C-alpha cells in the first residue's frame, strides 16, 4: 500500500507491505534507504497508538 500523499509534492510518506509474518515499512521518498521489518502485532499496536493520538 502506498500513501496517497506520495505524489512528489513533499511531506512524509510511507509504503507498507504486509506478509504472513512481517510488515515491511519504508520511506516512499527515499527508496534507497533500508526499510523496517516489524511483527504484525507490533505494527497493529503502532497504528492503534497513532489513531488514538490523532483524535
């Protein structure tokens, strides 16, 4: 999945790819930089925290 904000007009954007045992995350503006690989439960906890902080 790629952020809809990844249009080249600036901003902080990420790409997320889910696998059976790992979620891969990388900066869509700097694809040469290594991404992160995290466990699905860790990713879910991060997303839940981010949603809670947004409201």
